[in-house]
C-alpha cells in the first residue's frame, strides 16, 4: 500500500540533503564565469554543447548531463545576470546573423551582435530582470531528476525551467515544454527565448502555427519546443493518421517538462484524447426530428418523473415512466429494450432487414438520450458558448481552465444535439479514429518532470498513475498572504450583496481586486451587477481571451476590479503596482468554491506572490451548485444546521465542513473517472503500439508496401502477373490525369484523385514530384495509400469497439479481436486491389488537394446508467440487476 505521506517525507529527509551540495557547486562555477568576457562565456557554452553532441551512446549522454549539471546551470544563471545588467554584445556568428532577421532582440552592428535585454512578450514590452535564487536552482535540479516539484505560485517557475531545459537540450534529442494553455505557452516561450538563442540553441513554440503549417514540423525539430499538452497529444494522434511521411510533425519523445503539472496530469486527464477521421457523416436529421419529443418530455410535470438528473456524474437518464412515455409518443414498443447489439443473443441469425431495424432503433435511442443531455444537463455559458461569428458554432468550455476547447466536439452525437438545441448550423461528424490517454502519451518520453503550486495535494495520485515522485520546496521569501475564513450565506442573493459591499469597501482602500467566478454566466452576471452598483470593472473570460495580456497587465493597478473565470487562475502573473502594495496588495474574492481545492488554491495564489502582501476570501451560499455533490443525507444535515440561525450570514465552522465535503466528493468522483480512463487506455496500449509500428513502417520505409503486397500474394495464393496487370491498369489512367493536370496547372504539387471500390468512394492524394510520373513513384503512392486506407478502416472499427463499454469477457478476447482485425486488413486489401477504379470526373481532378480538417474529441458521453436507477430497457428492474449486470461484476473483479 502506498503511503500518502511518503513524497513529503522523502523530500524533507533526504532529497534536500542529496541535492543542496549541487546548489553550492553551481554557485561556485557561477562565480568563476563572472570573470569571463561575453565571447568567452559563449565559447564555454558552445564547447559544452560540442562535448555533449560528441557522445553517441544514450546512456553515456545521461551520465554526462548529470556531471555537467553545475556548469550548465551556472551558465544560464550567468547569462540571466548579464541580461539583468544590460544588453550583451558578442562577436557575431552565423546563427546570430540568421536570427537577427527574425527577432527583435538581436541586432547586428558590423562584426558584433547585440542581444538587447528588452523584447516584446505578447506584444507588450518586457525587460529582463531576473537572477536565479538558490531555491530556484534547487527546483531546477529536481526537475532534471524527474520530480514533480511543488513551488508556491509566484516563485518563478518559468525561470526555474530554464535550467533543466538548457541542460537537456544540449543533447539535441529535444525538450518539450508542455503547459496548460496557449497563452502561458507563448508567454513563457517569449520570455525565455533570448537566453537559449544567446547560448546557441534553437527554440520554437508550436502554438503559433496551424496544424498543417510546415513551420509546425520545424518547431518540433528545434532543440526546445514549447506547446500545450493537448497540442502535443493531438499532433501525436494526427501523425498516425498521415498518409505521407511529410505530414508527420513529431519525432523524438525525449524529455518533457510539464508546467502546471497537476492541471495536465490530473484535471485534464479525466477523458482520453480522441481524433476523428475517415468518412464524414451528417446525422443531424434524426436529432431535428426528435428534439420536440424530448423538449416535451423534459418539461412535462408528472407524478413519477420521466427522467432523472445525476449532477455528480453530469448525466441524466430516462426513468421507466419516461421510457414508456417515449414508446407511446414514438409508437415503438421495443424502444430501449436493448442498448447494445451484443445484448441480442440471436443477432447473427437475424436477416439483414431485421438487423437494419434494430440498428436504426439503436441510432434513435442514442439521439433521444443525447437530446436529453443537451436539454437538461448541458447549459449555455456554463458548459459551452455559442460563438458570435457570422455562422455561429458551439464551442466547449474547458471546465478546469475556463478556456474554449477550439475544434473539439463532444462525442456520440451530443455535440449535434446541442447544435440542434441552439439552432446553429450542424457540423458533420467523424468517427473516433485514434485514442490515447495523457498517461500513455507521456510514457513515450524517456523522462518527464514538472512543477506547480499545487503538487502535494495530488502527490499520491501522481505516484499511482504516473509513478512520479513529488517534492515540495520552501518559498524564497515567507508567504504573508492572509486567507480569510469562508463566508456562508443562506441565499445566493445575500451572498452577492455581501460581495458587492466587500468590493466597494476594498476598492475604496486603493487595493486592486480579482473576482474569481465559476462560469462565464456567473462572471457576466456579476460584471453587470457591479456596474449597476457603480463599480467599474474589467471582465476576462473565454469570450475575450484575445485581450488577456492587456487585461492582466492592468489587473495589478491600484483600485482596478477584474472579474474573471478560472482563465485568470493558473500561471497568471498579476503585478501589483507600488500603491497597491502599500495599501495591502491584490485582494482575491472567490464567488464560489471550485470543483477542487487545488483550483481554489490556484486562484488564491494570484496574490501574495514573492513575499508581497495580499489576501483572499471566498463567499458561498446554501444555493450554490457545489452542494449538488453532497449525498441526500448530508444535504439534510446541512439544512438542519442552517435552520438553527435566523441570520442571512451563517457563521459556523461545522457548516463550512459540508462545503469541503461536497468538494471532496466531486474530486473523488473525478479521480475514479481518471482511473477508468487510464485503465481503458491500458487495454488498448499494446495493440496501439503494434498497429502504429506497422503503420509507421508503411509511411517511412519505401519497401514496406511491396512487402505487404508480397505477403498477401503468398497468403491468398494470387498470381503476381494478375496483380501487376491490375496496378498497370490504374497507372495508365492515373498518369494521364497527372500529366493532363500538369499542363493546365504547371505549379501543382499535389493532386487528389477520386476512386471507388464496389461503389464506395474514396480519394487518394498524389504528390507530383518534378517531372516524375514514372510507374514506380506513382504506384508507390498508390499502394501505400491503399494499404493505409484499409489499415485505418479496420483500426477505426477496433477503436470504436474498445471505446464502447466492454465487459470482462470482451476484454479478455481483445487479442483475438485485434489479430482478426489484422487479417481483415489483408482480406479487404485483396478486394481493393481487385475492384478499385478511378472515377472520371475531370472537374474534381482539376482541383489541387486541400488537407482535410478533422475534429478533435475530448468528452465522451455514452449511454451510461447508474446501477441503482431503473434499467433503460424498461424491464422495471434496477440497471445493476438487468442490463447493467456486467458493470458490477467488472468492478468487483478489478478490485
Ligand atoms: P510561477 O510560475 O511560479 O507562479 P512566474 O514564473 O510567473 O511564477 O513568476 C512570478 C513573478 O516573479 C514574475 O513576475 C517573475 O518575473 C518574478 N520572478 C521570478 N523569479 C524571479 C527572480 N529570481 N528575480 C526576480 N523576479 C523573479
Ligand atoms: Mg507559472
């Protein structure tokens, strides 16, 4: 059994002793470096780089990096010092000259390169003025040794990261600096880039480039690459959907440093990452046809309710009465009899027609269920926004960061259901085609480490899921922030009145205030309320993300009130001005409790940074949504306690414990969900590895396609001449199309050609290299893509299958299913070789290909019913005693 206290103990007793001697060594080396000229300092760095580059064996590189840590860290610290003092002038080399054309911080004057100590960060001017403290050196050492390091907010983790980033980038194996959102990613890249460039390293940030931009691939080839976790993970999945090796962007997974580590490894790991692909389909009609039924059902007041809502799980389900109501309204007695094809015992013996009826009923059931969620559970400006563009779309709000998840869609038709609910144009869907959990993506790296202000609260989960050790560092200056006790009110209205009074009072004193809100809806409501009460304020939420840097740069000015969602939580650096500090620093007002204690702590952490004065206070009411997470029993006890006083404000320590309990319940539920996500992805992991290896071979090895063709010739005893003839037939037509197009469009680089196989249409893309239209190069493209097409088709089916709710038996049979899939690839390939033909349509072939934009999925919402609720089949039994029998069994066996 893992001991929860171990990480902390471990650190206090040995880690500090183990590493403080290194801090001394760094500082000794740093003192020596101070004597060097700028040119000599740079040569030291270049020599070190040349030395690490000269080592070939990976294990020896690791040893050398450990040995050279003090020298490398001293170098970075000395460069930081020189930038703090002023501009740095050095003899210009080729890299300086090249980079001077692109950046604002290097200018070339004759033989000299001048590195300025002022540059722009997020379009605002920034002047370097930081030198690593000893605590920061220690943090940097721990990051090199693979720790999850807790350093309080404001301790300068951006600066800490420069140390291990520089050291590990020396090997040219790549360092990925991963963070929770693109604002932080761009900001930290822009703040630290001059240090790395001065020392001769290349550095880039993928967040500046779109998915299909070639610059994104180049950014991955830099020694240091900044980006968000979701960009890194989605790029990985998209690389494994590529049909041409040139489309792949990632290469090595060497070392990842994860900023705001608990946000990425915990809060954002609730759901797996899924990318869609293959054929798009428009399923919206069934949602449009049925939404009125669900509108009616959800507003019908019935003696026995027609549906129930489960707030903790953010789901809803039809009750037996609801199912019967639907059966009558839709006139189908078999509705919700089954929710899974595998529940139908005689499925195989049914006729195609019967199967068709069942399939379309299954489709209808799903639409009804997703509509129920859309209408009763998912709320505008809480779960999603309707974007205010010419053609509005539904954009998901990330519940942890308060930001929009661009291009993400909810799965299983939920997104379409919400589009129909809001009356916006529906977007066609794709099936999930690649899936991976955060955990299994991070396993690809040889080493991971990270930092955050809130690690210890998550230490045992980090150990359990990621095998990460945690350590906590002391602050450089003592933290003097005052956290005032929770203020509890009976109603939300009373709470808001008290908030207004507090804001007015504090603003008068001259302090700036950050008002943290749970949702956009709430932030907008409070902004209006403040303005109506004569309080001037700025609003920061996902709808005005683009003004983020500006709003944050003003938030520390005396008297300023900033209302924000959790977007202004993690990582945000608010600098109080001199007057604000004199009056008591930034005041944080929490207007609700967040879904986890760590998120509350992150909000509080915006003040009292670096030993500054500051304070925080949270307001709650008995009407708050967080109390939905209490059990009925606890809710009753809470209400009884509240009845004891007649005041609007209730001062009771016991009562505040119930709020903490509700938060804890929510955290536990999410933790269990993450365990499930990780477990499910582990099931798929080894098969994904095999599949991706085969697939990568096809992309990168020019002979791989022929090897596959050879193997099917042997397996299926086909005639080589026959296959050759088939390929030649295709080539004859293809070469005509290609050369025809080259005459009309001399600059053409790629061409998309429509094909069909037994009336299933598909398109293949041909790169037109110089004048090469010879059989070999054209047919290499053709064979590779045809094989990939079949691979991906079968893989998609497999992924869909695994994403479904598998029972234990199905999990045990998964290997067989996987190998069946590989066999099917070959069978279907034979079919494609036999029956593929070009669809002649000169208009279509004229158009140079455009890369297809495929969506990202993050949130899954299958038909899930809690065990104690009535089974949706309408049997009247509990779900756990009917169709949900396996779920219970599964849970027991795992334990
Ligand atoms: P964190 O990520 O730990 O919350 P940041 O990296 O955002 O903290 O830094 C917080 C603030 O402290 C920034 O304004 C930064 O410039 C400042 N800072 C950090 N380290 C130092 C240092 N060694 N000397 C001076 N200022 C520092
Ligand atoms: Mg930070």
